[in-house]
């Protein structure tokens, strides 16, 4: 009996060892392609919101306990624009990540929604090339918009950003991420200390997490 138990243990140990080695080998094989794919996606996102540039430098801020990365793009030694990788956790489906491009003067060049899990046909329209949210801010300085407590807001909340039809929560989340990107852009471009978009408290550098965003019906 003891001998059988020892044999079984040895066999299980061997299987586990082989399986672990296999998983490790697969990870080693796939890690580099995944990293290259992620880098290519990041470059494509930057190219999508910025004019032509030679190189970028990056700075990570923390606003509302969320990481926001600002890429300063240069061409021929001069600043070509700023790309801000922002996010919100207030989407109907959860977190939304986007890349927002600003000209050196502060106009919004473009917005690329990198990740979202909103309602198909409703909130997902925020990722369309031409949508009412983007059309409300593209080519404009955000400080010239109709602000509510110093921030962008959808028309339903007193601002002048048009919301997606039947997707108020998604639209508010989009605007929330844009406000965070705008705050980060101003911090890097003008030296203004970043403040939390939600509370107005001064933010610090670093990366932390906050609880999941609001829930509720998409149509309000």
C-alpha cells in the first residue's frame, strides 16, 4: 500500500513538473510576440491622435487614483503635440481606456477609444470615427467650451457635449475620461499641478486602483 501511494505521488509530481515546464516554455515563447503586439498597438494609437513626430517622452500621473500617461511628441526638436492615455471606471460596462491628442496650443486633435465594453449599438458608438461626442470637442480648446464646475459636461448636465442617443451613462464616462486627459495635458504642458477630476483635490504621482464604476440602466 505504501509503495503504491509513493508511486502515485511520484507520478503526480512528475506530471505536475512536466506541465509546469510546458506552461513556462509557452510563456517564454509568447511573451515577446505579445510585447511587440502591445508596442505596435501603442504606436498606432499615438499616430492616430498626433501629427507626424520623431519621438516621444512619457510621464505618468495619478488622477482620481488612476494612472494617466502623457506622451510629449517632438519633431525636429520642437513639440508636435501631446497624447494622453486616459481612462474612466464609470462606463456602463466598466472601464474605458482612450488616447486623446492635443496640439501644442491645446486643441483636441483626435480621440481613440482603446478599450470599452459598452452596450453594442449604443455606448459602443463612442469608438466610431465620427460620433457626436468627438464632434463636440474635436479641433477645439476645451477651456472655450461650456464648462460645469470647470469641467466638460454633456448637455443633460449643463454642458455642451452632445451625448450618444440612449447612452447617457456611456457618454458621461467618455467625458469623464476626457476631463482626466485634459487635466493631465495641462499639468505637463503648462506646469499646473494636477487635481482629481471628481473632487478637485491635488493629485500625486503613482499608480493605484479604485473600486469599479457605477451601475445602472444605459438609457436614462
